[in-house]
C-alpha cells in the first residue's frame, strides 16, 4: 500500500470512526473513479464543473446540472450535501434557470463551472459561474454572480458581466499599454503562427476587449489566507488567464487584475496554496476531449507564474486506459484543500483534485474523478491514478 493509499484509508477510517451519524447508519459509500457515482437515491450525481465547501458539519457539492441530450442549461446549478464527503444527498437546484424571456439566465443559456464560497463578513453564500446567453453559443463569455442566505439556496441571480472593462492589468506599464494599443486583431487572418502569438502576448485581445470588458469562460474562485477572494478565468478567446481581485462582499471586482501565461491557451483553472506556494493546474483547450494538464507555480497570486510539467504521472490503468498525458481522460474542476474532516478537529491531509470525465453525448452522465495530490520531496504536486474515492 503506497503512502497515499494508506492516507486515504486513514481518512476513510477517520470518517467511519469520527463521524457518528454516518457510522451508525452505514459504512460510507466508496466511489469508483471512471464509473457512475450514485447519490443516496441511487442516481448518478449530476453536479459537474463545480466545487465543494464545508459549512457547519456538512459538505456541499455544487455543479452544473447537465441535460441528458444537448449542452444548454435546462435546470440550473445542482447542490448535494454530505456528512462525510462520500454519501451525497440531492438537495435540488441551488440556482434555477429563469423562465423569463430575455433574462440573462433564461432556460437554454449555458451555466458552467459554478463555484460557491461563503463570505464571513456578509454571512452570504456567493456563487460565481461562467454564463453564456441563450442562442449565442460561447460568444458572450461572461461571469455571473448569485447569492444566498443558506448553502442549499435558492440563490438569487444578481448580474452577469465581462470583466475589468477599461482597466489595464496592474503591472502593465505605460510603455506596454502603448504596445498593446498598436496591435490589430483584424489584421490576423491566420492564427497559431509565431508572429500572431507574439501579438497575443503583447495584449492584442486584451486591447480588442479593453472598452467592453475582458472575456470570462472557464473559471474558479480562490480565497487566500487573508480572506481575500480572487476570480481566475480563461479570457482573450481562451488564450490567456486572468486573475482578478474581488471586492470584500465577493460580488464585484476591485479592478486589480493581472494576466497569467498570455497566449498559453489554458482552461479549467484549479488552484491551491500550500506552505505559502500557489499551485495552478489547468487543461489545454480541446472542447470536451481530454488533453495534457499544465501546472504553474508562484510565490504570489500576482505572479510571476512559472510553468512546470504536468503533475499527472503513472500507469494507464484507469478509465479506458486513458494515460497520464490525457489527464486520465478527465478535465479538472476544483482542488479541495484546507477543509476540515468530519470530526472538525483535523483537516484533509492532502488536496483532492476533482475532475470531470466528460460524456458529450450524454453530459448528465459525465463521470467524476477525484484523485489525491501527493508531493515530491521538493513539494511539487504529483497526481497518480487511484481506483476509489
Ligand atoms: C471545455 C470547458 O472546460 C468546458 O467547461 C466546456 O466549456 C467545454 N469546453 C465546451 O466545449
């Protein structure tokens, strides 16, 4: 048994022994990576691209409620609750689509990658998510805000927006701003050439969207040790990531933001901080198909971010023998860390990389993959296939 397997069974044991409710009722359910994960009603957990928080003694899992056919949002954002991170009860719809014609969240819009965080100052649960307006494919590229007094909702939709309209990244000096303003996206008929990439790095799409606001698609929210919240998103046609500071109520942007890996084409940002170091694990951009993960590290949320190799290693023993260089067939959604175990006295001993194995023909049947993150001696994350959560 390797160290992580030992540690997983220790967590399982601690869940079994410390969580009186769960242990009285039954042994917590094991979930097999690469297979359907059933809730307490025996139905596959329909919560994709989401995240988990703990509030009181309960874990809440939020995610996209995906239809069996098609990809537009028909229901909204699901929420499940659990006493032990294993037995999940369907709590219904946290944020429902609107039936009102013309609403930003009208049924048939696209709600993706919802992330819920608790704001201790306002005592509200705040949800940020990627929103595409009905009938406009993926061109709106907005972030949306919703809020609730309770973890299971109903969340009230507040608004959707592009980000940082009319504002330069905080470390872009006047000279660099001038260079960005000299670029011209309509002059580039052919993408993916070296000269085109150089223009992207100068800020060609940043400048194109400067007035109306930057695009925001795949996204996550990160709360730092000092309680400040940050929105991290795929912007500029999914070519460049943006990290933007949120206001104290988490319902707006302060205007301070920066770029990460301009032109690097990163999606599905997942972040955690350990011993003062930030780790960001992303995917490439290949639609629903898996690709090789990318990893970045920094000593500050504002960078500079250094790109490393993918953290995924090991045998291709998992889902359909998908190899480590295809993220075992999955795409990340969240890294659960610094959360207390059911006993509330200790914290999860390792981060959990939460990911989706997308099933584009039947998105509701997309699978869940949770893998523990190990660390090499120098503290670099390593992720191997593990059969069960
Ligand atoms: C990849 C993204 O990560 C998903 O959230 C989703 O937007 C798909 N692309 C759509 O093709």
